[in-house]
C-alpha cells in the first residue's frame, strides 16, 4: 500500500519527461530538496500543469517509490503570476531558484533558504525595489545562510551605508530583508561585493544569470 505525504514547498525547476510527464525539483519545509515525477502534467487540461511550473508555492501530495517521489496532487497558494508578464523579473526569479537548488540538499533543514526564495520572489513582484538590489540582498543572504558570509570586506573603503546594509542583510529576519532602499553609489558597492562573494564562495555559472547579463 502506498503511503502518501503532504509537504509545503516551492517548485525550483521542471523539465519534460517522455510525451506527457514532468520531472520537478521541489524545495520543501519538511524534507529539504526533493525530486519528483508528475505523471501526465503536460497533458492538456492536467490539474498538475500549473502546479509544476517554477515558483509555484503551496502544499504537495507525494508518494515515495524505490528511486523517486511521485506528485499526485497540489494545493497552490501563490503562483507568482506577476512574473509571467515580466520577462526580466522572471529571469531574476529563475536565477534565485538556480542558486537555491545549488545550495540545498535532501533531508536537510532548508527552511531559511525556502523563506529567502519566497520573500525574494515577492520583492520582485512588488516592484518597490530595483531588481538589482533584490539580487544583491538574495546573494549575500544565501551565502550567509550557508555559513560562508565573511561580513563587509576589510580590504576596501566602503560607504558607511554599504557596511550597514551588508550587516543588516546578514543578520535581520528574512521577513524584513526587503524593507530598505539605497542610493545609487551604495547599490553599486553592494553589487561589487555580492558579485565578488558569489565568485569566491559559489564559483559556478548559472544559465539564467547569463541570460540576465544579455538583457540588463
């Protein structure tokens, strides 16, 4: 008899399998990052079609097979639909999802990374902050969550506001991350620091970021 579980999570990516199925990467509160198959998700009218798109957040019903999970049902709370009509915003969101997938593992406690991704997608949809600032905040906080953030670089002179922002990003609750604005010179310094730290601590290429760089 198959045992089903319900998890709360967000779709990081999906890819086609066969004629009608999808394979998804799902970040969950209960079990970290999971891979699952969604049978028939690409059939016209499938109830799993929208639920297996990137950024879909909600509850997912799964059963565990010998080698993978299978998704059978979903109750989606937020599709982040604003990103469907905002191509650049969607590219930022896909980049955040790629970084999240890189950092997360199965059966790890990944709740902080899930909250960070969720709040970052909300910030992209709200549009009250420039996407470039949301990117800096996301990158620095992702590095901090994973225990690698060294704080403001000690080998350069930064604006006091930049130093304050870096400390704020690393230490404030995720729910309050996107509650500040900065001047252009501070944003540029944050951009330089976050890009330097991503190269140092992550050091890999992300397809969505390469697309972004051709657009922005």
